[in-house]
């Protein structure tokens, strides 16, 4: 294998054969990632290089101004940190020349950037001494449990009787006093609406001071309610905050960029001076794109099944830092256009999972490509994406954090798409993903849409505003390409933070034969209005095996099914769901959603089994040989919701009534004798669950493994 070298002290006109510059300065390593790519292309085109190549990258800072594009011509190349080195590819530019002044009694730094009013530059992110600085906003929302409460509520909406999902609007009326006509910077602000399971960004607000209504250049996808009806049969209006508002520049650490004048403002934190503070503004959104070529996408004569993949391209041990975000158009990602006819405005956000947001490292039509032991941090999009046509690629041992959207996303076309654009055989293991959804709050830790034969295992995912792992992208019972995926031994916790609703630790969607959720440890999952579930099988989820999972301390049930069929749920521990221990929201005639056996259900909890908006909970599942326990002895009842009065279903069921319906006649109500440890829960040797056939699991193995054990 040929070895070349890259160094901050290098020169792209040299041979790249030397680790460091020669004493005569006539030869040495290359200097940039793009330069290494171009030199290797030239060597291969000249026939001087036919084997696989490793480019060893020396430690130091590599300033990256543009996205580096890789094609099939760049295959069979490994870009790896040199032994003991920690190279950083930085997409930001350090800003210097600050003027120190004072405004409204506070110290204020300003910097004039003439490229901004000239239209040559704009950025939405600023990083100060290694942290993401918030743009000036009102109220002071932050994507966490504390700052998430700092929001406003929509005051009035047009046609409030229209409650269907896609009855979005480009206009609403704030509560009087929430939005001031004196805010001169309002036209450059964005209203960020939080409702259901998404956030939506509405740009270019225009306030009518006479009527008090505000209109926008985009509209919401969903109606302007918070969620479904609450327990009192009412609908709260959606929450929102205002981002990028100069008049809200009041707190140390905040910043604002005036696009008309090019003046950048920053309010320093105590102790910060221009001399001891590094402020960096990003110059790119995406560090690298590796794109193969698929039939019909270019003028190349490619046979319909003859995709030209990028093959064997690997990045190892590298850090990618500081990248920006933008608001992508989301229409093409909607499940259907039928419900959004007669409205020509683009929508303000993705319909789910930040699906319109791409990756800062992006692979498409790639095969046998890998990202290993890399760090992706302080970026505005998803961290890493394996898109359409990716086969047998891997993301292993990476650290992804402080991300605008989610961590790792992967998926190709659905059943109607060209086979060459299908994605599968991916390995996503041993990654640490945390503090995500900083901009696109619906971003997911690991997202698999249309993907098959993938392994998502031993990842540690925490501090997200939405779901930890999501698998599937088809609503209902239509056949899907998502199948035979293994979601195993992941550690997922501190998910939700009360920002969005309808979310869970692990979420699935649609028919998924062969898919297994096994041995995962999930805890502390908290939604905004409804749906803080642990394992959440959503619309049409079918043919899954859910086994050996430990799920506890959730707002809603540790285990929930919206609707589905023929799922097997066994050998799990479901504990301390505040509102319920298990729930099914739509009971369908003619089949059961799941078969539950050999599980442990332990409280405290308000409800044992909870029904949803349709059907009788007694007809939702088959359940037997489980162990039930509630501290204090008496089990809580099972319940159907109040809306079932008109259907004649009982609103409350004792455990004896539950058994009389044919469930859990061979189950036990007994203390399972669990001992809770920091990494795992253990059963006493004389636990009664062993007589039922319960098979224990060691959850201490959840999360990333040492390199030698991957």
C-alpha cells in the first residue's frame, strides 16, 4: 500500500512522500485535503498509482474554506491521523479586529464585515472559545429542560376550526405585547414554532401594527396548535420563540449580525477580552461530499444497474469542527402532497426527524466506505449521512456532539425508487452522540429511513430534544424496504427535555420483518405535551422482536404502540412510566398489535395498560407469563380514555377484570427482586420471574466498547 503525508507545514505542489518538509524546502508533505485528492487523481490518471493508498495526516489545524468533493476516481483511499496525531479540519475563520464599546450599560464588541452587505458572505452560527454562542433571541430559549420553558404562545390563528395536520399557516396573531412594532430588526428575525413533534422556522416576519397580525415568507406544515386535545378536550396553541432579533441582544455571550450594514455585535462574558477570546465564524455547511454516479443523473452512459460507486474511501481519527446551517426546503420529503394543495408557499420545517437536513459529512452512492474514530463537533446540520445508494458502509467509534440537527442519518429510496438508490448493509456502532438538536430540535441520534440489513449497536446517545434512534419511513401497512435491522445494546438517556411531543428513546415506523430491538438500556425520556415513551412502535409497525430491553423513568409508557400487528415483546423490564407502563393508542379489529410475555412491569405508575383514541385496550394485545409489581403492593388499574364513554368501553379495569378478558392468567403479581446499579439492573437468584421463564440480560455492555472488543 502506498503511503503519502499531509501536514499544516506542507505544500500541495510537493510529492507528499515525506512526513515533514525537506531541508531545502523543495519537497515534503501535502498541505490540504483537496490538494491530496487532486494529486492522487493525477497520479492515478497517469497510471503511476494503481493500488490502495493511505494518506497519513499530521497533527495541527487545517483551515478549510470549501467543501471537498470526492468521486469514484478517489476510491480506495484512507485519510487517517498519523500515529499519535490529532488533526483538526476547521470550517471556521477566526475573527479579529474587534472594537470595544458600551451600549445600554453593557460592554459590547463590534466588528464590521464588508463582505456581508455585499452579499458575498453570511453566517448563522458563531463559536466563542469552543462553545456555540446563541444568537440574540426572545425569550431566552435554549434546547434543554430549563431554557425550553422560555417560550411564547400563539395568540390567535385564522380558521381555528381547521385542526388537520397540514392546515399550516403563514400568519398568526401574537398575544398582545409579545411582539413590538418598535423592533426595527424584526424583518430579519425568524419565528421558531414548536408543536407536535417538529420545529418550524418562519422567516421575514412582517407585523401589521394596526391589526397585530404577523405574516411570514414561509408557512407552517402543521396547524398552529400545540398537539392533540389535552385531557380536558382542549387544544393549546403552539409555542414559539424569536431568533436573531437585535433588540433582544441583552445577555453576555449573545451575538447579532446585521445583514444590511455587515456589523457583527457580541456581548462578552465576564473575563473575556479580545486578547483571550477566540471567535470563529463558519465558512461552510459541509466538510466533504463523496458522491458516486447513478444511472440517469448525468450525461455518462451508465447501465441502469451499473452505478459507479465511490469505493473504499475512509476517514479515521480526524476532527471536523465549525460548520454552519441553513433552512432547507422540505416539500420533497413530505409523505404526501395531497394534503397541502392550494398553497404555494414553502413550509418552515421538516415533517419529521429533520429529514430535509443533510450531513456535514455526506456519502451518496458509496460502497465499503468508513468513518471511524472521528470527531464531528459544532456543526449546524446532521453530523454524518449515508444517503441514497450507500452499501456496506460504516460509522464506528466516532464522537458527535454539539450538532444543529441529529448525529448519523442513513437511508435511500423506497420501493418505488430505482434499485441503485437503495441503501443497506450499514454498520453504525460504538459512537457517542450527544447534545444534538441545537438548531433543528427534531434531529435524531441515529436515523434509518429506507434501509435494510443494518446494525445499530453499542452507541451512547444522550441529551437530545427528540428521539434517540428512529427506524423506518413508511406510515401504515404498505410494504417497505426497511427490514432485518438490528438495534442492539445501545445506551440512550436524557431524551426529549420537554421540547417536543410524540417521541421516544427508540422509534419505529411501518412493516419491518426481521428487525430486532434487543438489549438496549433507555431511561429518562420526557416529552412536552404527550408521547415521552421509551420504546415507541408507531404507525403500522409490524413483525418486530422487542426483547431484553431495560426501559425506565419515562413520562409516558416505557413501551407504546400506536398501531401495528404481530410484534413479539419478551424478556424486557418496563419500569416507572409516570402515566402508564404500556399503552396502545389505536386498537384495530381482527388482530393484536403485539404478544407480550415474560416481561417485568414495575411501578410506580398511574396506569398499568393504557388505551388511546380508538378501541378497547382489552383487545389491543395478548399478554401472559409476565411479572407485575407496584411498590406498596396494589397494582394500578388499566384504563381507556374518557373519549370512550360514547363507545361503551369501560374507563377503568382492575387487574382481575384484565385477567377476566383473557390476559395474564399465568402471570404473577410479585416483587421481582431487582437491584438497580449504575450500569445495569440485576435480579436476585431467587427472583420469581425465573419460574415464568424470564431470561436476564447484562445491560452493563450497553454503549461503546473498547477498540479491542468492537
